[in-house]
């Protein structure tokens, strides 16, 4: 039977009983009882807090970070700064030094990471956001202004395609908690499928991973990764290379590892609702998105019965007619079924 922490009134009553002797009837026993009981109650509360720190499912942030540092190859993932290229015009022979500060109209700050001795006309260089996180990501065409003018160089800088990317927020507490709990449930086996998925999710920005043995033949490993927190969740070549470089020293020497991006396969739903209102439509879309996040993993088939169940569970839905899809939706080994929207029929 688990120990039950006594409440403060119970502790007061116990202390009063201990002090209720003939010699103390006319004394300040009530004051002593409440003082001692309050102190004891605080100690019980502290013991309860300590008990919750033992396991990671309820541990506080600081304790969880300490557990992660001891158990994981990669403790809490830090924020990553966005980077990319910009163009600018300049006179011949002007010098653009490292660390020149650029700023956008909305206050985001970037620094020059590659010094240049310019040629006459259009030049380019690389920059990086001052602060880590997704706020530094930007589309091509963003105009930046030099905080301090540089002789011979225009104050206007333009972000080049494909834009500024790679900015990743600090790992959330719940993401760290799930990785720590996973380390208890899945024991390393020197290169099992679970090991590859664990290693991939230790990389900044990677939120999901799937391992496929013998993907390109005997001895090969196909590792598919996603970056769900980015505006573009499909990783680009540079991001895939970062994961590859991280896994390279960890993999078994006999394995040939290929880090790949899943192929997105949108699933579009055609249906008629009763009642057909904007609120019910929004509820149905929410349920279908949740279905994809729960059941549409890499290469997994989306069952028609589960699709109908998700639609029926939407708040306000009384009846529906699903015209597409009309069967289970299969996915190839490298495909990820994603929600492709709804077409509403009257």
C-alpha cells in the first residue's frame, strides 16, 4: 500500500494530542502545535517533490536536464541560428569585414560570416542570425540594412535564394522528456533499427525518424528523417548531410548508411457532411490531421475504417458520405501520407 502524506489538519491534531498533558493545558500548546505541524507539513511536501524527481516522467526541468546529460549522447538540443547568403553592390576594393551587423525592418539581426574584398558591382557573402531559433529564418528577397555604413559598400543587402534557413528553437521540455523516457525503454544494441532512429533524433531540428534495413541492398541502411517544427518539414541536402555526419562515427563499421528525406504523398478527402457548417468542417479537418500524425508513419497504410472513424468523431458531425478515398490508402516504403485537404460536396 503506498504511503499517504498526512494533511496539515491531521498533523495539527496529532501534535495537539501529543501536547495535551495536564502540565500543558494552560500553556501555548495551540501555537506550538500549529508551528510544528506546519514545519512537518513542509518536509512532507519536500519529500513528495524529491520522489517525483526520481523518474523522468514527472521530473522538473533542471532535474530532467541533469538526467538527460547522464543518459543521452546528446543532452538538451540547443537553439541553432539561421544562415544563408546575401547580395550587395559595392565599389572595387572595398572591404567587408567579419561581424558586420545587418538588421531587417522588423528588428531581426544578422552578422556577416565571410569577409570580402569586393569587386565593382554586385557581390555576395554569407550571414548568420545573431540569435538562435526559428525567428531568424527568412525568405529570399528580404532586405537588410547595415547598422553602420561601410565605405564603398551599399547599405542595402538582399537575401538570396533559397533564403535564410537552419534556425531551430531550443528543444522543448516535452521533447527532451520523451527522448529520456525512450532511453529507458529502448536499450542500445550496437546498430539496431531503434539505435539509428535514436541517433537521428539527437540531431538539432529532427523530430521523427524511421530506419529501413537493407534499403538499397544487403548491408545498407535507409534512415528517413523529418523536421516537423520547420516551415518546410522535408529536410534539404545540407540538413541531411548534418545527420549523416553525426551518425557516421556511431554506426557499425559494416553498415552503409543513407540519410534520406521521405517522399510526401498528399491524401485528399472528398466528402459530404451533415450538417455542413464551417465549424463541423474545421472539426473534421482537425480529426483527419490528427489521424495522419498518429497512424500515417513512413510506409504505413491508412485504413479506410479509421478514416471514417476520425470523421465520425468530429464534434458536431451527425452523418457523412465519403466519396474519396474509397479504400485503404497504401504507401511505398519511402512515402509518408500527409493530409492534403478536403473537397466539400453540397
